[in-house]
C-alpha cells in the first residue's frame, strides 16, 4: 500500500451565497453533477447518501477516460462543515483513502468563506488536487452567482 503524503491541498473561496445554500449544494447529487468536476471533465453520474457513514460516488468523464471517485461521509454539521473520504480509481493505489474537509464560515453580505482541505493524498498528487479544487470552487461560485436570491433561501 502506498503511504499518503503529509501535505494538504487547501483552497479558500468566497462564495456569493449564505452557508446554508452552499451546504445544500454539497449534498445534492444533481448540484454536484453540475459543478463538482473541473471542466472540461464532467460528472456522468453522482450518487450521494448524505448521512454519516453514507457513500459518495462520482463517475467522471475526462476526454476518453472514465474513472470513479468514491468516498464515505465522515462529518455532517449543517451548515458549517462536512467531511468525507476520497479515493480515485486512477491513483497508483486506488485503496488509499484521503479525506476532504469543507468548512463554511459566514462572511459579510450573505456570503460564505469556503475552505476545502484535502489531506492524506498519495505522494505527488497534492498540487493536482489543489488545482482541481480551485477550479471546482470557481464553478460553484459561478453557479451560486447565477441563482436568484429566492432560490438560495432555505
């Protein structure tokens, strides 16, 4: 088994929506399919069982390559934090279970500061995942900016 790397991919993004709306995006399979893969890749299928111990599965198409990300929800603390494991079928050792932690902090003007911290990644993959999470954060911000304020309400 490959030993995970000690470094973490950390991305911070100010989002144009309250934390409760951002949190919902992270648990809704249809929403995840829209913004969770850094373009031009796309999520062909998303399955989410949003309860502690529930599973998460993303089927991702990136050009001619199809691969899977799987995980299990570890923490669900609405609307402040969620955490889940993350394994990828393309990793040198797909049995490695990294951890994604998403912290949502209220910011002025009904915004949210989102911090994604991805730990226990296989060696050599931290920069690639930091870049991916940065793109995903931008895609989520664009989606939230396009929503009407009424659709962001609880």
